[in-house]
């Protein structure tokens, strides 16, 4: 039983296996059981793997508990730093529960629970939503990408899960991030949105849909040898698509062009940032021409 539970076992499980309270206390005294949390013991050795710590935290909180928040993200491998303590556990909102040293309890009325490597845990979608209020946009995008790479969830499933969830903190912020990275303009709307940004940056009106060095590019300034490509649907770009984009940018740079790449979401929601980059590049290219 302890082996299935990453080296830990509870007082109640030992009782059900036939051990008396005195027998349990005796094994603690002689070093065959090591207390991890109240009512939860490591079997045979005090040192635990990360999974052992997380499982012990869940077992200490009862049958309907689940690893969640930072601890769940660490267990899924979508948090870049592996956090062992404190252990974050979600528990039912009903009933009285006392805080326990080394545990952070999140009381909630309902939560989607699954198992990952034998540990009860909030679903990947729920875990990302739980962390949305406290993490930076870059960290959240990293978690979404890592979850996708690991086959835990993908942006489409995550967006669908958001639509099914009740109003929770972080839900709207996460939806906005997903929209920014999966948003795509039509060709005409892209031009109507991007060209005014380029004009405000001090660039002349670009040529559109031109063939440069054998590649059709979105926006082109021949006098500056500046090329701008725009990407929609950043998530789920295949390795072949990414390789083709790299090859295109490298080929253009090798023959003297300056290739820039913006996402449709940046053009839609971050036009000031796009404008600033274009203005800086335009000043540098004009200065280099004289």
C-alpha cells in the first residue's frame, strides 16, 4: 500500500490492515514509521520523494482532498521550479478543518479532480485557472505551453473548460491570454489593423502580400528592406511550420533584409508595443542608410 502511495501510509490505513494503536506507536518509536503530517507516516525511511510529500499532504486532508495550486502545477511539471513545501491541497468547503503545519488548505465547494501518477489532483485546466491570479502573463503562457507539450491539455480544451467553470478569480485573465495567442484576423482586417500602427510608427505605407526572395510576405518596405510577418494561432503551430518560419527569416536576413514577426494577438491587443518596435527599427534602418 505504501509503495502505491509513494512511500507513505496513514494511521487509519494501518488500523484497517490490522495494526493496533500501540503497534503503530511502537513502529514510530523504533524508526520503522516516520511522521510526516499528523496521521500520515513515511514507511522505512524519513526521506521522501516530491511525490511522497505531495501524497502525504493529500492523505492528511481526507478522502475528498486533492493536490492543487502550486503543488499541482509542480507535480504536472508545468511549474518551472519544483515546490515541495508547503503542500497546497484543495478540500471541501463543508465541515470544520483545522490548519496544519506545512499545508496550505484551499476550501472550495466544487472542484474537478483526477489522478496523476497515483495522486488525487485538480485537473490541469483547474490548476492553471487557480494560478492565474498570482502568476505573470509569461508564467501562465509557459504553463499553457508546457501542459500542451506534455499532453495534459491544450488551448482549445482549456478554453472550453473556462466556458464551463463558474465565475472564479483569474478566469477572465486567462481567457484574455488565450484569446491573445489564438486570435486571427482575416487578411483585410489584418491590413486595416496593422497599417495604421505602421504609419504611426513613422513608416510609409507598406506593400502587402509581396513575393520577396521567393516567399510571400505580409508587409514589405523595399526602401528599408524591412519585412513584417504576422502569425495567428501561435499555439499548436506544428514543428514543420515553425521550421519553415525560421528558414524564411534566416534566408531573408542572410541576403540583407530585416524580418520582424508579430502575432495577430499583439496587433489586436498590444498595438503600442508593436508601434514602439517598428519605430525603433525604422530609426535604426534610416540611420544606417546615411
